C-alpha cells in the first residue's frame, strides 16, 4: 500500500482509512506550542488580540521518524508531498529521516495552502490509477511546475507578522483601499501577484488571472477561505463558473495558513493546462 504523507499547511484532514497522513505543524502562542485543539472561533478571536502573538513551527525529524517507521515496518511505501521548503523546514526534516529508510519518496511541493492541497489530491488520483510511489513522485515533479495559487487577502499585515513577506512589500500592498492578490512564485515564496481596489475587484482579478494562466478544469481544483465567513469564497466560486465545469466544495483554510493570511481571505489552487 502507498501512504501519502503531507502536512497541515494544506487543507485535507488526516484520513488513515484512505491512506492519508497529515503531519500537524505546531501553532505557537506567545512563543509556546499549543498542546490543545483550538476552535476556529477561538483562533480568530486570538488573532485579533494584539497582545497575542501567533506563529507556526515545523514538523521535527522525530515526528517523521515515528510515522515513517510505522508505515515501512508493514512493508508499505511512503509518498511525501510537503510544504514549500522555502517557507518551512518541514520538508528538510522529512528528507533527513527518509535517508535511513527504503521505500520513501518525497516531493517538495514548492507550494502551501490551496495549491499544496491540489497537488496532494493529484497524488491521490495517481495512486488510484495504480501508479507506484516512485512513479507518482516522478509525475508530481512535473505537475508541480503547473500548480498555481491565487488568493486575495484583506491585508498583508499577517503575512508580515509571520515573516512570510517583507515589511516593505506589506507596506506597499496595504495602501488605502488596495487589496493584494498573492501567489507563490517559482522559488516557493509568497509574493504579490496583483492589486485591486476592494475585495470584489480582487476576486475579479483572481478569475481574470486564472483564465489568463489557462486553468485546467480536468485537474484538481481547490477553492477556499479563511475566517468564519465564506462569502468571499462563494463569490469567487460563482465567478469561476465559466472556467470550472464541476461543483467544487469550499474548504476552510487550515489555522497554520490562517496565521499568515488573516480572516476573510479567499483563493484557489489549480493546475495550468
């Protein structure tokens, strides 16, 4: 059996019955790792509290060793699809451990959030088609060159606070009324793709860019949102109807990514034709 191992920087949940393991990336509250599950309501309440610092950390080699050992002891294979190594040391933690095991193949997705989710879903599709873990890893190395993220965020302050974007870039993006559309570039870094006056125009920018990039409707598509209100994601989904010919469920951004996006973001992960 092929087990797909990913991390909580993407939106799929842990699903051992279907061979999917999601490594939990810690959320740090005022420098201390949260040991308890945090409800979405509590999370976004804390995010609005300036006295509370929320940051994320990486999965450790010890975390991966436990998972890899348990899987390979049964003779099964591991396919790891993990958060961009530019944004986190999680991939490197897995790589260091994998050197001591057979039957483990790792892919640095170069992505995060919705686009990482799209790549994980692609991996699951390829597994269902009967490919080996090695074959899937080889195909994903090509496919990841075509996976894209486009998301509109109300402000760049959370990306700046989390160290995912420079203060200068945040200042430029947060001009009055300007809503940035962010993406992940070929280096695996979060950058501003375009700017719009207001969220509605930001959503229109996403649709226009997805059409310009040539969204592939036959590959996995993931539409999602942060916060407790999915209105912006619903608006995005409605405007994508001419490009997406199937009904896609909306997903809630994981708290690991919401730390950096803040509430009320909306976006899409997809593949280019």
